[in-house]
């Protein structure tokens, strides 16, 4: 069976980080415009910014899931002899399983990060070579995401509370920043891993040979 093709993450990384950055910026400004001020200009500004944030959120979710699927798929090209716990489909699918989505996606991302880093540094082909590697940035991102998700669900029925709005915005911003760092780090590792392989089949069918 042919080795799976390697597809660059660069474009998806750019799309996803831009969307996440827009979400963070929008959540930074939205609490400043919200509140008790009934000024019509402020109301329209809040409505427009809120709509932009919604668009950015949708774009970041779609882009992030596409990125994660491709990153997991690339591991099969970088480590064709390795066995992985998460398939590309389930790396995305676990996000939609209640309760399990508080654990499994983080584990899938940790596997992607560890295998990508090993590919960039040693090129090892077995899961045993990366199981013991720490993934602190992934751990921090995932902890923030879980806290943000639980906080948002608990406070969903609280309206007009400025403190809650500010805390929620702060969690969203820090989680987005952590996600960007994770995405950029894995993308860089996979690019290095692909470059250091003697031969890897790219999506266009052309093998890249390192002299």
C-alpha cells in the first residue's frame, strides 16, 4: 500500500490563526462596548462587532477542525510504520461526543504534537518513541479550553453581568492565543519533519528528495 501523501498545513494554519486572532480581538473589544450604555451608536457598534465575532468563531471552528484532520493525516506520511491511537476522523469526531469531548480531543492533539516533534528531531517510527514526551503547550491550551467551556456553560443564564463577561472574554482570548501557539508549533515541526525525510510523497504526487 502506498504511503499516505503529506499535505502542507501552511494555508490552513494561516486561515485558522487569523480566525482565532479575530475572535480574540473581538472578545477584547466587546466587553468595552457592552453594558448599561443605551447610546444608539454604542448599540450599533456592539451589534456589528458581535456579528463579526460570530463569523470569526465559525471560521475558526471550521478551519481548526480541517487543520486537525490534516495534521493527523500527515502523521501517516511522516511515520508510515507507526500505529496511532487516533485516526484523522476521530481526531475531529471526538469533539462532537458529549463528555468525551472534554478529554479525547486533547489527547488526540497531544499525540499529533508529540509525533510531529519526534519526526522533526529524530524521525522515529514507533509510538513508543513519543509516548513519554511532554507536550506542555498542548496541556496548557487544553486546560484553558476545558475551563472556558465549563465556565461558559455554568454562566450561560447570567445576563448583563460585567464581571462574568470580562472573565469569559479573558478565558476566550487566552485559549485562542494558546491554540495559535499549538497550531504554529505543530505546523513548524511537520514542515521540518517532511524536509528531513529522505523521501516523502506529497499531495501533488511529487516525491521530495533531500540530498
